[in-house]
C-alpha cells in the first residue's frame, strides 16, 4: 500500500478530496500530507447550496492533525473558491477543520479530551501546543456548547456563590439540580446579577420553575421574588446553610468560653474547635473519649452543641405541621438558653422560617451546587488560580456546564 492510500484512510479523506503527496522527515519527527480535490470537481455554493464550478484557490494552509506514531502530522491544502452565478465567488471550507482553524477537527477533539483531564499547561506539554492555542481550543469548545445549548428553564434550580479570588470577589452560579450542570455564571452576587439570568426568559417560562434552593442571601431572595411568579412558595433555604447559622453560633460560644476558662488556667476547650463543629457520628474515633469528657461537662459550649445537634432532627420529619411544631419547641429552648450567639441564630432562622418550611414541600437542597463548587475549587487549584474573570467562567462552563463541546465534521 502506498503512502497516499494509507493516509487517505488514516485521515478519513473522502471524495472529491484525495491525498496527493506524503513527506516523512524522521529526524524532525514530522510528517506532511498534501490534500487536493479531484480535477473537474464542483462544490455546493456556501450560500445557496447549488453546484458551482471552482473559480480559484487560496494560498496553501496548514493544519495540525493527530500524531502518526511519534511524529507530528500536518495537512496542507489550497482550498477552492466557487463561482456561483447567483452569489458570486465564495470560499469552500475544509471538511476536516473549522473555519480559520489551526487544527483538524480530530486533533481539536483530542485536545478537548485532554483538557477534561488536566490543566491547560499540562496539555501544552503533552500535545506540544502553545498556551494560547490550547486555551483557544477550550474557549471555542465552550462557545460551541453554549450556542448549541437548548434554551430552557430547569424545573429545580440551585443558586450559590463562588469566590473568584481573595477580597470578596464573587461569581453567582445557577445550577440545574436534576442534571447536575452549571446553567449560568455571572459576576458578583448582587440582585442585578441574578436578575440577569431570569431576564433571559419570559414570565411564562419562569412560572414553570418548581423550586429554587439558595442560602439566606437577601439579594438572591429579592431577585427571585422580583422575577419568578409565586416565588415565595418556591424558594427553599438550603438546610446546610440554615444549620450553618447555628454551627457558627456554637463556635462563637466556644471561643468566648475558652477565653474565660483560659484566664482561670482551664484549657479544656483548647484544640477542640472542630469537634464541636462536627456532627456527633463524625467525631474521629481517636478523639471520641476526649470529646465525651467535655461534652458532658457543665459548659456553655456543651449546651450550645446540644441545641445545634437537636436541630438536625427537624429535617427528618415527613409532615410539615409536625416539623413546624418541633421547630417551635426547639426555638423556645434556643432562645431561653442564655447563650447570645445561639439566640441570635435561632431568631435568624425564625425570620426565614417560611422558606425553610418549603423544604418539606419540595425536598431539595443545594448539595448539588456544593458538589459543583468543590469541583470548581479543584479547577482553580489545578490552574493555580485565575486572574481573568472570563477565563474563570470559561473553565467553569467547560468542566461543569454539561455542554456539547466537540466540533462536528462537515462534509463538502
């Protein structure tokens, strides 16, 4: 079998295209392949799709293709331009590459596979491409995916924020809780930020939303109430964030009490911070005996922790009325505990009780959003952080958007 036949099959070249020459340079570990159309070929006009004769050709273009063994492989071709009687002279695009592309579709697909597994710098080392070339592949893949994405409102939405960098720089992230994908990323966490997502849809489309999980952040609440019909019955304050209000209060009680005890030479609470923040069953076995000792002591922190632990049972109720009755009893205990941070946390939950109770109707949490946040954090660590917000958003959509990223082969 001759080289031209071999590369015709390897490259997937089909009529009217053909491989005319192959040059192998083993010292440089490089293979160059030239492709031409058959003589007398007519192509479909790029505008009206009617057959049109070849008018002339462009200057020779070069595309990087998948490696052949250890050799980098490059395709060369002078692309034809057709002379359509209706639309005039029009460019014919190569079926093996996108317009103005540096790589063939197959090589670009391979880079996308590599980018899904490691960071841009790692791909440049493995593939022998530049940083700009590799990032361009990711940016084009995301642009393709977003263009192809169906415009739809998820039935169940999760809204959360993710830190872009230190100094209170945030991105608001909207997730589809059922599909586990990022639907929207926007700068900041203001009311206007979230409203920019809702404004993509009509009131009728937004009315189809069944439930929206979020934390108790007032701008998110205001944006949802302003845009989503019957929002008050759909907003569900995430149980994790609700419980966190009380968990933080426990830590405040511990810190204050530790200072008081330390002045008296009592260091029982020293080094116990994370024991009080954990759920009881998650206390490490090797520290369980230590924790049992302080847990049963006559300490304010012990009482605060017991109040925090008892709130967990609230989420286990099946019926909303029973859960509401349990909360009322818990609230009485918390507000009569004489523990300032616990009282403040309990009052915060009371103020937002209506949309905590919607959990028992919709049974959703922001766990999916938190899982996506963990993945985004891994992406940030792999890249050693981002200085450019647009790059950060592109990476989030690429890894978490559930997009159709791959280029599609076009036939001439």
